[in-house]
């Protein structure tokens, strides 16, 4: 029955209306605000104010095309290829470190240039990591619940990926990948005591990496008191906070922000949320936070439905993607609001960037695929339809 249902999905697809509205809203708001924050940069760098909006349009278009391909690929294909995709991701992390192949920006070598478009390798690795971990816990769920070794085995592999990321350096992405791995294992039923030991060890190691790396330590100290050195180490955070202060309740108006005009660095990428705060105010900030909350909530709802339908691999993919969306958006917004140290993580589906936009579109498309297959399975068993489907 299950095999027949899966094969029938090649000609049938079920859309989740809420997921469509939320993801389309984030894309639309992100594009408008990215355009607002980058017009002056386009004039300065290329003489064309529409340089960044045009390129972002291309990124979104390619992301949608890739997303359609992902949505039309049966989940069983991802399950069979998960290990190979993760190996490919590791190879990409090695390739980006090869002199002459990796593109260096602001002191970090994180990008590969593909057909004139820069792709951040860590974003690809995050996507593949979710698929690999979902496959691993599906195959070894009983062992994870009983054996400490089964818990540590994938962490060793992920540690290798994190070492390569730290060589770029990309501390933020390394943290995201480890959070994804540990989050999926926790939801798979890992024993609490070794999980706490693992989480504590990772926290201590992260603290040591910050302490013994001067530029990371400088970010932490400037985060604690950005006004002490507002023209140097605290510069980004100070201007981000000024953006929030100027925005008040409804903002200064779309396109009327001042901080984006060469005051706030990376306004169209890492600090796009601050531009939203200044131009759209508290109303805009709460809208974006609410949309991300809906995205994560719906993703977890779909994961729970997949688990109830005994589609464990699909469930763990959805859980992993939900953790990724939630954690990365929380970190980005936390950095912008001054509640977390500065880290170079984009705001999913909103910030400027080719690799990030395309991979996030693929991630959302994978959620659509899972939801479609679960809906089809539930429809084939009318007597056992879940509460989730009828909601």
C-alpha cells in the first residue's frame, strides 16, 4: 500500500495553503526591504541603483526553479542519497579552502563562484546535514535510545565538517550544523544524560574557541557594551540599535531609513532586520517574527503528521528543517537587537545572497514534498485520517 501511494505521487501534488502564504510573504517582504536597503550601494559600486534587486530577482527565480525540482523528487530518493550528499558537502568544504578556488570576502573564504554567482558552501552543507541526520536516526533510532556510541558516531563526522568551517572561518554555520544534529537526535529519543554531557561539552568547546580567538572575543566584549567603542568594535551593533530606536511604532517609512546609508554595514544581508525595524517599526518587526514563528510551527506540525503516518525519515527531515529555520532566524534577529554577539548568519528567505536564497527555497520545497506525501498517505486511509489533515 505505502509503495503504491508513493509511486502515485509522481502525478499528484498537494499544496499546504498556510505554508505557501507564509513563505511567499517572507520572500516578498524580504525582497522589498532588501531593495530599499541596497539602492544606494548599487549606485556606489556599479552606477546602477537596481543592481542588487535585479540580482536578487535572479536568485529567487533560480531558487523557485530548484525548489520545484526538489518538490517533485520523492522522499525515498533523498533517503537513499543522504550519505552521498553529506560526503559531497564535505568535499565542497575542502574545495572552498583550496587557494584560487574559494572566493574571499571580508577576510573569510566561504564562497565558490559558479557561473558568475557566489554560492556559500556552508548553506549547502546545512541542507545536506539535515537529510543525512534524518537518515541516520531513522536507521539507528533504537541504538540512539540505548547506546552512547550511536549518539557520538555522527557527532564525530559533524565535528570534521565543523573543523573545515572554522578554517574558513565560519563559526556561526558550525554552531548551526551542530544544533541541527543534536536537535534531531534529541527528538529521535536520545538518552537525556549523554545528551546533556554532549551539549555541555559542545558549549565548553565553543566558549574556548571564542576565548582563544581574539576577533571572536572582541565581538563578545563589544556586544556586552557596544557604546564603549562605538566607532570600532561596537560600530555595527550601535547603528543597529539606533535603527530600532528610530523605528518606534510604525517606522519612518519605506525607503526613508537613514542608517542603511553607509552607516549600518551589511544592511542588505546580515542586518536587514535592522532596516525593517527602522522603516517599518515595531509593527514590521512583529510581523516578521510572527511569520517565522508560523513557518517553524507549521513545519513541526507537518513533522508530527509524518511521524504519526509512520514516515519517520520525512518526520526527522521536517524536524531538522524546523530547527534550522527557527535557530538561524532567532540568531540573526537576536544579533540585530543586541541580545546576541555579532554573527554572520543571514535571515532565511529574506537577506540578499544567491546560495542562501536558493538553498532556503529548496528547504521549504522539501517541506512541501513531505506535506504532500503525508496528505496522500492519509487520504489512502480514510478511517485513520489524522487530526492534522482535517485541521
